[in-house]
């Protein structure tokens, strides 16, 4: 019996039990669909975080007070450090670390901003004019904090879009006076609308000169210094320059931490990669369950068709012909289930972001190929035993089977 005849017989056997074959494929369909869907969610999260982080500036270096041995990730400034980062440290980096395009001092806190009878608790960032360029955040109307504002400790404020809408509505806020933690500040600008990034509403924030921020929060230190380099390949050398400048200023002590954007992304990608693998592994369990279902049904089929096997052997069918027939049946069930599962999984992965915008997905070719070949392997693995059992049937005993 040639291959095409073997395939025809196997296919007819599957079609003769449509309901049973469909239910058998269902386990594989669900497994493949789950693998593609969960892996797509994990990949989508990785792509989303990478896009959001790079969208807030490129080749960034974050310098925080306090020394930690952990590289990458996000670390709050340590309490009780030997020496604080200061505005003069940022100025020194601008002058001496020539690989840096910017070194932006940051003071951060929260407070209440009030206009007439309206008030809102919001984040307050004290910074300099370079912040716009480094963090890719720009004013929509008016102007941002200038160097003159920093030098003179001017009481001026730039409102995020959410703060402006909540306090002023459709009214033009430029030139108006708002109360910021009981101090009078004049509004000089309104930021462009940016929305939420990594769980933080970028529009729900106000900006003031860094020197005014230090007075407001009664501190002479900085929350962090935000630096950047023109090229990614300059980052390592820039880190060395920053260390050289700050260690010299800090009594030859490295009492600060430098975090690079690349290290942060690498840490996040590692975490999300493990998460994606775990999700794929969990989904793969359902594929194994589907494979067990295929083996169970094939064993039932072998028992039901014992007499047919005996007749075919009596007519000259070889063991390998019988084994090939049942292997093709098992692989057809798993392969067809895999293809249907791929179509459903890809479809759901593409549709989900339309209705749930907080759940990004990214369908990758490797996940599709992995799911399909895994489903085919399941058919081979769980089809071998029933096929071998059918092939080893004694033709005389098979013909006597009722």
C-alpha cells in the first residue's frame, strides 16, 4: 500500500467518526490557542514597556544618592546617605563630563496645587530647562522653566494637562496665580498631553525651577540627576566620566548609584522573558492533556477496528502499513487541531487590544511555529503506542475478534 492510499484510509477513518474526532482535536486546539495567546501577551508587555521607556528619552543615565550593588532596575534614593547629590554636582557634570549632552537636576515631591476654590494633590518636579529635551516632554502653550527662573529662584509653574483641566477647565491659565503648598506661583506654561506611561499619569504633574523646589521641600539635596548621551555606545564611557567627577567632589567616596536605561530595559526584559516562558509552559500543559486524549481515542479505535486490521493483514498489509495508517490518523488529528488553534489564537491576540487597551499583545512568528510543531510532536509521541499496538496484532486472532 502506497502512502497516498494509507493517507486516504486514515482520513476516511477520521471522517467516519466526525464528532469523536472533533472532540479529540478540541484539546489540541485549546492548547495551541492558549500557547499563542499567553506568549503574545507576554511579548506584548515586553514591547510595550520597551516602547514606553524609550519614548521618555533615549540613552538615559539616572544618578541617585546612596550606593547600591544592584545593577539595573529601579532604586529609590537611600535614606541617610553619607553625602547628598547637589545642584552644584549637576553643574559640575555639565562642565566636566563632556560625553554627556545634559545633566538635569531633579527635586521631587507631592503637594496641593490650588486655584480659587479648586485644588488637587499632585506630583511636583523641580528641574531645569533641559528636562524637556532629556525626557521628551514639551510645553503646548506658554514656556517651560528657564535658566533665569532657576538662577533667580522664581515662583513660576508649568502645569500638566490633567492639572490644568481640573483647575482651569477651558480658562486660559497663563499668567494666573496658583497656590502651591501655601506659596504663590505664576503659571507660565501648559505641557502637551502625554497620557499614562507605565502606570504613571504624566499629565498629573507640575514643574517648577529646581531651586524653588529645594526651597519648597526645604532641602539642599536632589532626588536624582538625569543625564543623557548622544549615542548608545557612549554610555559606558559616560558612566566612567560621571564617577570620576562625582567621586572627586564627594571626598573620594562613591556614595551614589548610576543606573543606565539599557540596564533597566535588560532587567525588565529578563523578568518578562521568564514570565512569558512560565505562561507558555502553563499553556503547554493543556497540549499534553490534548495528546493524552488523542492516545486514548486511538486506543479505542484500535480495539474497535481489530477485525479490520486482521482482514487487511490477511490481504497482504505489512506491519509498517498498519502502523503508518494509525500514525497518520493521530498526526492528522493533532495537526488539524494545531492549525485551527493557531487561527483562533492569532485572531484573539489581534482582537484583544481593540477591546482591552491596557492588555497589549504581540504575535511573533516563533510562537506560532513553536505551537504548531509542538502540537505535531504531541501527535507523533502519543500516536506511537496505539499505532504499534495495532501493527503487532496477530491476524488470526484479529479475524476471530467480535
